[in-house]
């Protein structure tokens, strides 16, 4: 389970060595949604004006052999339970933690800034390992 | 030298394809996306992600202690 930073690095072929390469990597759907907002929404950080159409297509519809987008539906009940139990998690954190609980108890982030205090606290409580594979 | 099985060959090919990334990414796109995720544009990228999250209460969540 990886975050937006690592998803982009995987797509461009700059996968950190620390990431296991025997298993397919997956991005939770709402984290994919955040990347898609960068393509579709106007404003600072908008990518549609900077990236070629083929680059955008690779982000919009990743090839499943390179990067999988998790179906959020089977995770929603767990995400809602986490939100209720920890009071405030939100869909992004709830879905990410539900995915971590369901798939391997490991979450990988491309920078510590993208982990978030709340997610780190709940992950620790749920015994989900949080790894950061930052820039070399 | 140990002979390589067909299964090992196939798995190695899959690994190679995964490591290569998506062939639709252009060299210019690759350079920009790397700056965003590992280089000088990381702050801008994170600020944009944070702004999107702050603008969407369903995604970011709220303290349910205040709910009635």
C-alpha cells in the first residue's frame, strides 16, 4: 500500500529500492482521487497544463501491472468503523488505514510530511507499520 | 550455473516491467513528476495536496465529539 508520492515514482520508473518488488503495489482510491484533483482542478499545482496527454493518461488510468488502484467498496465498512472509533479520521485516513489492515499491515509513504499525525497515531494503535521511502 | 525455470523467467520479466514504470510517461513528464515527488517542487505539490484535503471535509474528516 503506497501513497501519492510513491505512486508517481512507480509510474515514472523511479521506484525506491526499499519497496518490495515481488508484489504489485496499490494506491487507495481516495489517494488516487487526490492525484486526479491535481490534473483536473485549476489552481496552483495543476498538472494538466504541464503534462502531455499520455502522461496524464498514465496517472488517470494506471496500468495494473505497474500500479493498482484499490476498489474502495470493500474497505468502506472498515474505514467507517475506524472513523467512528477514533472520532474524526475522515475518508482519506480511514480508507488508507482500512487498506493497511486488510493488505499486509504496511503503509509506504514518499515523504514523512504526507503521513499526517492522526494517521500515524492510529496506525501505531492498530499495529500497522508506517514506512517512509523518501528521495535518495 | 543453476538452470532458470520458465516460472523464474516470467517472474523476472514482470519485475522488470514493474520497475520500468508506465511506458506512456514521456521524458519531459518524467522529469517534472520527479521534481514534484523528489525534488524542488515537493513543497508545491504537498501544499496543493493539503489544500485539496482542507477544502473537502468528507475526505479530511472532522472531530465528531461536537456532533449532536
